[in-house]
């Protein structure tokens, strides 16, 4: 099994990897399908199903689909250009993607939120259609946004498409048990094995540059969040809090006012800064999703700024170790809130961050696996119940607490010798089963939990 660090950590746009980035990616794939087709197209249509319909407006799924069909992609998303494009599309009822003729597309008529028909296969389904001059559908494709910005067609999902396309890798572990056995037999760390796999699939120079960019974007997101005030969009009138908290923490430095637990506030504020940026539609990195994007950067920033002896030279090892754990979770369970609740998002992020921190603080592979296990185990059963379908309440604070749990898990693992009662593989399987059994109203539909017990105004 191989899942690249650049698949697990993707530069994109908020507020949701599955509901914003995924539909935009699906639209880009559909445009490529159209470009390869011999047909003459005159128009486009789209329908959103399941969780993409129920929380689509709050997650900007409609905007993402419209912009995707106009040719926008997450990695190069430009907010000002996108706003201008949306205004033009609303006025003209057309899109003109590169390499295709002008196509009729009136979002009010041609983009349908289908609340009644969930597509079999996954909760995040959408259908994209292209029409001829008579308005008849001549090309149609079903897509599923399966979490973290990953998109599969209906056929790919049915085939159980894995992530192993390409040259063989030297350490193809599919489970944590296999990972630990390979580490023992090779004498390598998890990061060293993961790096070897990555280099087997690409170039060492481009890999180093790519991982450096990931942290650059993550840290820039933290900095924007720590310096920006205001009200988040969407109608809940949620106030940004990260800047005020950070300003207060900075003012208290050197005044001997801080209780030991104040370090939790630092971890939380880094995570909240990221998720406030995500909620505002800013540039973030999936880690492994947008809704959980604050946990891992917060823990890495905590390490760099607050842990004695920390070194930026360890950033790559942190990301590689975290990506290895994230790949195991995705391969054997899910990182999608619509599929398994927030245990699959913030829980997975906490496991990844705990593993990364444990590794750069000198943990053995067994201690790293233990750290990931502790973090994920203590998120089991967590629901995904965003108020008003927005990635704001409880998502922003939840990332802060996920970061705190990740650091605690790494610390506990480092206090031991790596031997522990519950293996990570068992917790991942338990998370999968729990997600399967969880009622749909608690899986990113905003039909249960806090979403119905907190006033939306």
C-alpha cells in the first residue's frame, strides 16, 4: 500500500476538503473527460446528493462545483479571481473552461441539491452531466468525494481502487503491525521507511522542496489566523478568537503570570488560527482533511516554539511519520466525517500529530505506534455535527482539543517502552466499525447533535 505524503497533505481551499475541495476536483476531472470526448457539448448540469446536499451551502459545495466547472482547481485557487468568475457566471449563465467552448450553465437551474436520493456507495455523492444543443445529456459521470480531497468515480469506488498504482516501494506496509515488523527487520524509523517509499515513486530533490512547501503553507495559515480579526462568514456570526487569545498570551510572557496549563492555550490558539482561516475560505493544507486541518500544524508549531532542543531539520520526519499513520487510517477505515463522523477527521489528525511529535522527540517505532493509538482511541465515537452545516461550531475548538490530546498521547507514549495493551490496528478497525454503526444524522448531515440543539442564529 502506498499513499504519498502529497496525497495526505494537499494544499487547497476551505472550508471543507470533502465538500469544497472534492467537488472542485471532481469538476476538473469531468472537464478532462469532456475534453477527451468526441462529442460537441452545449451545456452543463450537476446534482449534489447525501451529505453534499444537506450541508452543501454551509460547506460552499455549490460555489466549489460552479468554480470547478469554470476551470478552477484547489491548488491554485485565487479568491479575487473566483469572486469575479462567480459574478460573471451568475450574470451570463455560462462558463468557458479552458479547452472547451462556452457552455450554458445557470447555477440556479442547473445545480440541484437532491436531498431525497443518496447515491449508493458513499454519503458524499454528486452527478455531473454535459448536454448537447437540444439539452439532452450525452455525457454523465458519478463522483464520490471520499474525504481529504480524494475523489473516486462510481466505477473506481466499485472496483475498490487502491493507492498502489506505480512502481513497487521498498516498504509496502498495509497495517501498523506490518509497519513495525518492517521497522524492526530493517533497522529504520517510520520516517526513513516512508521517505524511501516516496523517493521510489519520485525525485528526492522535488520531494524535499514539496515537504518544505507544505510546512510553509501550514505555518503561513497559522500566522494569518493569529493576525486576523472579524466575523466568520455563513450567518452564525461566529467571532474570530485566535488573534485576541494570542495577543493576550504574548502580553503575559515574562510576567510570571502563567500557570503550567497555559501551554494548552498555545496549542489551542495555533489550531484555532488554522481553522478560523479554513472557515473563512482561506488557503489550508488537508491534514488529513480541512475540517481537521488545525491539529497537526498546531502540534508541529508547539514543537518548534515550545519544546527545548527542537529543530526545523525534523519537520520532514514529522510530516513523513504523520503521513504514514494517516495512510493506515485511510486504507483500513476512513478519514471522512460523512462516512465515520469526526473520529475519522479530528481523531485521525490527532493520531497523525501524536505520531509525528513522538518521532521527532526520539520515540522508537513502537512508541510512535503507541502515541497514534492513544490519540485515536480517545476520539472513538466522536460525531460530526456542524451547526448550520458550517465548519465552525464545534469544529474550530475541537481542533484545539485534538492538538492537546495529540501532545498528551505522545508524552504518555514516550514515558513507556512501546509495549501496550491495545494495538493501533485494533483501534483503526474499531473506528471503522463505529463509523459504520453511527446513525447518519451524526455524520456531517447537520441533522443531529449540536446541529439541532444549538440555535442557528
